[in-house]
């Protein structure tokens, strides 16, 4: 049972390292993680007495 637990912990650590590495190196390979930017104007009606 401890072997499976160790393997699972190692896989989680490797996955986290891979995810962080992809976040840093991804833009060099064409992955764009930035949010689309556009101006949004919505009229607001305030109902104040």
C-alpha cells in the first residue's frame, strides 16, 4: 500500500512541476494564456428616490 501511495505522491509532484514549467515555457511555443481584452460599455440605470 505504501508503494502505491509513494508513486501517487511522485506523480502529483511531477505533474505540478510540469504544469508550472508549461506555464513558463508555453508562450515560447505559441500558447497564449492572456485573457482577451476588450472594452465593454453597458448603460446602468440607477433607481434612486
